[in-house]
C-alpha cells in the first residue's frame, strides 16, 4: 500500500545536476542493450544494439548497413535504454538525444579508447576470433540530453521524471 501511495504522489522536485548526472551514469552501467534510432530522408530506423558506456559517452559496434548509412547522413540519434519491468517501482529508463560518430581505425587514440570501453574481447572469444574484422565499425555517441524516468527517485523526494541537458 505504501508503494501505491508513493507511485501516485505528485512530486516535482528536481535533482541537483551533479547528482542527476551521477545517477544516470550509474544507470547506464547497469544495462548493455539499447535501441538506437537513426533517421535519413524521413525514414526512421530503430536498431536493438549492444552498448557500453564511459561516463555520458556510449560506445557501440556495427557492420556496414543502414544504421551506419543513416549516421553518415544524419549524425543526430535517439537512444532508448530501460531496465526490466517488475512492477511500477521498477520503472527505470532513459531517452537520450545525442550525436553519433563513426570512429575510424586511423584515429588510434580514440579507437583504442573505444576498444577498451567496448569489451570486444568477450564477444571475440564467444565468436572464436582473435581480431575484429575490417568491416566492423566503432560508433561513439556523445550525449546531449537525457530524459530519465525512475520511479524509485520518489523514495528520495525527487520527481520520477528528470531531464539533464549537457552544457558546453
């Protein structure tokens, strides 16, 4: 009964930006699948894809195809990430607006950073390969805006919906 009252209770208090950013970074670490939405010529595409995060930056891997074509033509992306649903108190997820970039192997420092964050060795071992095939591309998404929904924030006195916009 207490959680029912909490769920229905209207709370509008915003989290301080630093605390919100920390909360989002921790949430991103708990998941590793997202839906990456790209769009070109009014033709949207939503792709389930594995990701890994470093702070507020997301890293993905992709083979040549429609999502990479879309990113080359329009680097603006939207990403949905959510935790499994086990009742209202478990509702947690983010909608991210960001800029995607395909990282070339020639960009050694950034590509190596992507390799270390992405943990590709685990997938390589599972696939029985020692190196990444040449057709595999690295994707980096720099987060511009995060819209968070987390019902458990109400237990701390904050609104379940929070927005964080990256400041330059």
